[in-house]
C-alpha cells in the first residue's frame, strides 16, 4: 500500500481518538479535576512535555492507534484524600458523569462539524444513495444482472437507504444467497439473487458507485449535520444487534480493517476520506457509550446506579468489573486484528 495512504489512515484514526480523549480532558479541567497524563498512543514514549503551570504530562508514544487521559483518583487503586476537590471521586455526581460522557460527545460533535463543512463544500451523494455500477463482468453483481445506474433499494429483506446499509447487509452475508431489489430507470424489478463473495472477512458483491457531489445550503447542511450522525448510529445499532443474533464477528472491524477502509477512502479523494472519518467518529462515540465494563458506557452505568440508589457502588467490585471487561475487550481486539491481518 502507498506509504502516503498509510500515513493518512494512521493520522485520521489518531485524530478521532485524540478528539475523544480531548473531550474527557477539557471537561475534567473545566470542573477543576487534576489530569495527570494525556497520552497519544501507547507503548514506549517518544516525546513528553509538561509546562511549569500545568499538572498534566502530555506525551506521544510509539503506537499511535490509541490514546488515554489519566484523571487523578479515577483509578480505584489511587490513594484518595477525601478533602481534595481536584480528585475525580470527590467531585459531585453531575461533574463525574459529564466528564465520562464528554469523550463520546466529542466524537459526535466532530462528526457533526465535519458533516456540516463537507455538505457545504461537496457532499459525496454516491456514498449515501447506492446508484451502482459493476466493477467488472466477473463480479457476483454483474453475473446476476446488475447494470450501471441501478439503484439498490432492498437487500436480504431489509431496506437499503444508503451506502452504509448496503455494506452492513452484504458484509454479514458472505457465501449466502441473498435477494437484492433494484430500481432501473425508475422501475422496481423483481428480486435478483446474488451470493456475496467473501473478501477480507466480509461479503462483497463487486459494485462501485457513480460519483456525484452536491453542495448543500447552510440550512440543509445544518440539518444533515444532525441527521447523518443519527442515521449512522441507527445503522451501527442494527449491525451490532445482527452480530449478536448471528453470533459472529464477521462484521466487526478492528484497527487493521479500519485502517484499510480509511486508506481506501483517501485514495478515492478528500471528500470520501472525510466521509469515512465522519462514519468512524460516530462509530467510536457510539461504541464507547455501550454499557460494557471498561468503556465509558460501563462507567456511566455505575454512575447511573449511584444516582438511582443514592449511594456509591463498592469501589473494589467496580474495579474488578472494569478489569475483567478490559481484558475481554483486549482479547477481542487481538482476535479481530489477527483475523483482519490473515484475511
């Protein structure tokens, strides 16, 4: 792969993670909490800086795909002085909830801003309305009779409203005969049965999209900035539900596959590169809101318990839950990454 595309992929994903952690950092500081460390990446430290007026160490590490913010007192093993208001546990409940929620919110905010700017400069309509053309005559879609200009409106019994729907449905149906309904010159045709090929761990039918960019008005761009992240959230929720229903990891993308997706989008142009980062920013924000241990959503679940029960959960129990959850997520990450590398 082109080194420039690799750099753009790493840079794009890193920006999304940095924005997420930046949300935690700025809200924590706004409430007067002590942020011990802001790390971009993990692994060996290659750059470190701390100003004389700041308690925070800013560092850059060798592996750029992850980032984290260390807030004083947030680790249950930290020694907490009960009268120190700069420590996370000593803050009021609303401040702690806002600090945790700020990370996912930052990703949604970034997605909204990027959507607004991209809509004003040229929104890639071909990525949100699946008007297709076969890649070549030997692809499953072409062999089944899909023609240039066809609009795919249903797949596998589900409506296809945009590019994301088509990818989600097709990705999970590798080697499975699937009915696709298309409109051709405004006429809806009978279902066409296509069997997606398995490539890089997911199903594909071998179509690309006619390129068309549209510039929106200010009002239209503002509406899209709200509507599009919401649509992607719904698509992701449906996709996650489908993964659980089928008990499969085929549709789950790890860092390697996400990097490939971002690199491929960068190769197709800046508009599609920005569009892909918007989609991934929403996915990152939503994933972190899932009520799973070690994620922001898991921490919010414990804070929600505190709000309802009017008492804090046992700190040791919460620490064990988050530790087990972290180990599970790391194991899942290794498994998915290994699959993506080998596929």
